[in-house]
C-alpha cells in the first residue's frame, strides 16, 4: 500500500523547491494533493505533468480569505483534509540594524502569521475528521545563530513557528492532531537557483567546513522525504517533534 493512501494534503509554496518536491512525492505515495502557491500560473505549469490526483489553488499564505477558500476547495474536491504542510516561506537578508519596520512586518507575516492562519483555519476541519497531521517548515535559523545570520526578522519568525508548533502539538493531541516541524539546513531550491546556483556541489562549496556531510548541501527531496514521514501513519505517535535535516550542521 502507498504510504499516503486515502490522505488529503494541502501543501503551501508548492510552485518551487521543497513544496514542489512534496507535491510530486505525496502524489506518488497515493495522496490527493491540493497544491497551493501565490504564483498560481507557475504552479499550474510545474504541476501539469505530475501523475496522480493533484489540484491547484491560489493561496497567498498571508491572506485569511485565501486560507478559508482553499480549505473549502479541498473539502469540495476530496471531502476532508488530513495533512497540512506549511511549507511556504521567504528569507530577506537584513540584519537587525538594517531591517525596517515594514520589512520586519512583511517577514513576520509571511513566515509566522501565515502558519498561525493555516493552523487556525484547518484544525476545526481536522477535529471534525477525528485526526490530522500538520507539518511546519522552520529553519536552522530558529536554533543556531550562524544559520542565515543576515536575516534577523526571518530568524525571529521561524523561532515563532517553532514555539507555535509545540503549543499546537500539546493543545490538539487530544483530538489526534499531530503537529511537527522540519528544520532544513542549506538546501538547493528555487531560492538558490534564482541566484544562479544550479547544483548541490556549487551550493555546497559555500558550506564546506560548516556542514560535515558531503556535498555540503541538500536537495528539495531530502526535505520532502521528511514531510512524507510526518504526514504518514508511520509517525502516528510522533508530535511536537523537531526533525532537523541539515547534513550535521547543527551538531557541529
Ligand atoms: N532552501 C533552504 O536552504 C532553506 C533553509 C531553511 C528553511 N527553508 C524554508 O523552506 C521552505 C521552502 O522554501 P524553498 O527553499 O523551497 O523556497 P522556494 O523559493 O523554492 O519556494 C518558495 C515558494 O513559496 C512561494 N511563496 C512566496 N510567497 C508566498 C506567499 N505569500 N504565499 C504563498 N506562497 C508563497 C513562492 O512562490 C515559491 O513557490 C520555506 O519555509 C523556507 O523558509 C529553506
């Protein structure tokens, strides 16, 4: 049996990187997937040839209205929501002294308020359904100062997601809703590709000496595999957990 048979999953930030890798993997493992992104045209293009049950929906994760619409769409299409992957997130490299109030608010909205909204909107449906798995994408930046040390608001937002994930895990365990988080290290995704970095080896050059495991950078599928484990019933007794996927960076 496929690992996500009969599961309905909403994935945010699915037009690129880890989100897109998760859509492909989840569909292959039998899930019915609601792939969402703010860049909905790009999303439709990149998911067009994925085999399996995948529908696309526009979701700006900072919009309460979009969240409500997407969850209704998922219910209409597939009858329920079992899994939410809060994957979308963006880092802007501004140190504490460089950051503006507008920039701070934008980053907190995009990386933290978004996760609050997604969980608040989806949990009542999961309660109705009798179970659920929520996976929040955090970052090593929430744990160690050397990760993304140029991004003050991002580190603070991801630290907030870390705490909010624990809060939700404890409060909704009684409803059989699990909440876990994933901590990527340096991973080759759209973020690096937009800066002309197209291979793990090239990205890894910047992390040699920092990340112990060659080629010193991961790929989107490494994270999608973590999402898969936490979405599946294989992790049915796991909640409030922090899964670090970083090639050993944080252990140094
Ligand atoms: N790549 C890394 O090394 C790394 C490290 C630590 C954490 N992360 C986290 O991993 C997650 C996925 O990032 P990625 O590296 O795959 O990035 P990516 O740039 O490849 O993909 C991010 C996606 O999010 C979408 N997006 C941007 N703003 C949005 C919004 N307001 N609403 C909905 N979607 C929006 C983009 O259109 C894009 O498709 C993020 O939460 C990021 O913070 C990445």
